[in-house]
């Protein structure tokens, strides 16, 4: 995933296998439970009106700003946020091994072992983006991809969604890294994957993807 990509959105179907998928079948499309009759913490029935919203800076990679909101007690407060484009993270297995990439992350100044991942481009679903990123970063084309779960990340600070995608039916393809990607393809035995990625530095999206795939019975 390049830090030079600009903000985009996810608009397509969250399944890619040469045919149209059904977005309503995925967890992120489900309706929230009916809150009627449910006891709530103090203040959660308040809409927190937005009194002011300001963008303070734009980087081409993300936007930063704040919303000034009215809190349940009538006071106002600024809540700062950063808005990033959606991203897809890909879980896939090749000959009994989890397909991963290793790259240096300047933000934490560490080499990280991660699942392939990247930005969702305009018009893509999470599954479409996952399939493309898998091919570009690892050189493997997936016959089928499907969204396991979309999550809102670091909700106290970020406006950013991440889709965990399962890919299968891998075949060799042309690898195509962009100009800011310097990474190596790695594989880890499935039975060792969780223990391996828990070794620092631990990448949140990678740990999340492996745990979710295990919960789905895929690993």
C-alpha cells in the first residue's frame, strides 16, 4: 500500500469471482440491532449536534481537522480527526502457507511482516481492491475473493474503513509494485502464523485478518 495514493472510496460488490456478488450478504451490510428498550449509558441517546467542522490540513494521503460538537451536558468540545481512504487487507493460503509481505515502515522505523494490503480505488469494492493488491504485491492472481468483514478503525481518531478479504484459487501472475513500494514476499506455515505475527512489531490489520479468518474456519 503506497502512502502516495489519494483518497478514494469503495463502491462495487464485495465479492469477485468473475460474477456479481451480493453486498447484502456481508457482515458490514447488516442492520444494527433495534435499540428500542435497550438500556444505554448516560448521554448515548443524545445526537451530539455538530456546531462547527473544519479541515485544518490536507496531505494528498489524508485529511485532518476537527468537529466541534455539543455534548450531552450542553457543553461543547472539539474532537480532532484524520480521514483516510478505505483499505483492503488480504488473507490467502498457498500450499499450506500464509502469503505475506515484509517491508520497512518509516513511521515506526521497523521492518514489518504483514498481510498484503492497499487502498481501495474509485469504483472498487473491498474484494476488487484485495484481488488487485494481492496480484501487485505478491505476483499471485486469486480466482475468488470475498469480504469477510469491514471495520471502522481507531474510531476515537480516524475516519477510515478496512475490509478483510479472503482470497483463494491462487495462480502466478505478473507482480507490479508502485514506485514507493519496496517489499519482499514471504510465506509462513498456517499453523505458525498467529504466533509469528504476534512477535513485535505486531501489525494490527495482519493480526485482525488472521484471527477473523480463523474464526471463519478458513485457517
